[in-house]
């Protein structure tokens, strides 16, 4: 029983972090048809910037804001400089964003070195409490609760707000949205920037749990892409449910059969895509 509770909480914590990073990735992918392989590098950059700010100020909140701002600014610059290149072909997207990821990785290595780092959670969230007889860190429980609140807020924005309707219109039919006088280029820039900022903030949020090290960005990116594919491209509700499923599978398998972790993660993905190629909550498109 203790094993089940502990691994379930670990899986939900991982799922919470995956949702934060995958939500931006899936909307960018659904809206712009861009698979941003530099998304994981933005996650790592935000984490290291947040680490530096926390070391200088002692504030976790300022660290999260700095991490999100740095990643968001870099995302905006990338989107503005390479919009035409990114939208021209999927091959260009892979080469360009993968190249940016390697450049950021090497820049992080030069600036911060190769020694793994870790952020400290806020004092108010330090320590552990008992959950069904298992002592579990308060900060990880906070991440699970934050993901639930963020998921509800994003769903409300996506489904109920006027701006959410505008973004969904661009996702569903870009030419028609442009014909309705929607500034699709501005929507692209805003969504890409917000998605990058979410990745940077997640790097700070995940710092106390995952730590910060070179190579972590590609591990996180791999799981985030799985979430996007399983949940459905452009679906926030799909991203939330898929994040929790992937987090739980990853936690249980790594604890029980670590040598089979990738097989047991990707086998269900293949089965899902055989039944629903568009993902659990995605819709088939002509693109």
C-alpha cells in the first residue's frame, strides 16, 4: 500500500511538471504546426536563470519570474527571426529548432558549467507531511495542486474567453481566421512567447524535484512530445490527462522495471495511435 501511494504521488508530481511544459508545446504545435525541439532547452535555460536569481536574492518567486521572462524573450526572438523558415517545412523546423537546442545547451555549459545544480523550494513549502501513512514533501504536493488549478484556469480561458476562441479559431482554420480580420501573425507571436515562458517557469518549478543538469532538457522534451501526441495536438484537456497518465506510467515502471521504462512508455503510445491517430482528444486535420 505504501508503495502504491508513494509511486502514485511521484507520478502525479511528474505529470504536473509535464503538463506545464506540454501545454505550451501542444498549443504552439496545434496553432503554428511547429514542433519546437528547442522547448526542452528553454526549460533548462529558465531553470538555470532561476537558479542564479535565487542564489542572488533568495527568492523562489523572483527566480520563477526571471526564468519565465528569459525563456519567453528568447522564444519571441526566435519566432520573429525565423518565422518564415519555421513555417516553410517540417524539415526546416527540425533542423533549426534542434540546432537552437544544441546551441543553448552549449551556452548553458559555458556559463554555468557541467555540475548539476538544484533550486531550493520556498521555506513555507519545505518539509513533509503524512499522506495515507506515507511522508511526502509538501512542495511536491503543492505542484500537484498547482497543476490542477492551472489546468482549470487554462481550460476556462481556452473554452470560455474571447481570446481563447480567437486562438482556437486560428488552430482550427488559419485562412478563415485571417479572413475574419484576426491578426494571425500577432496570435502566433503571443502564443509562441507564452509557450516558451511556460517552459522557463517549469524549469524553475522542477528545479527542486528534478534538479538541473545538461541533458535533462532532452529527457523532458521526449516525455512532453509523448504527452502532446497521446493527448492530441492543440488540446489542453488532452495534454492534462496525457501528462498524468505518462507521469504515472513513468513512475511505476521506473520503480518496478527500470530496464523496460522506455518500452512500457512507448508501447501504449503506439497502441493509442493505432486506434486514434489524432490522439485521445485531438481531431484529424488535412495538414
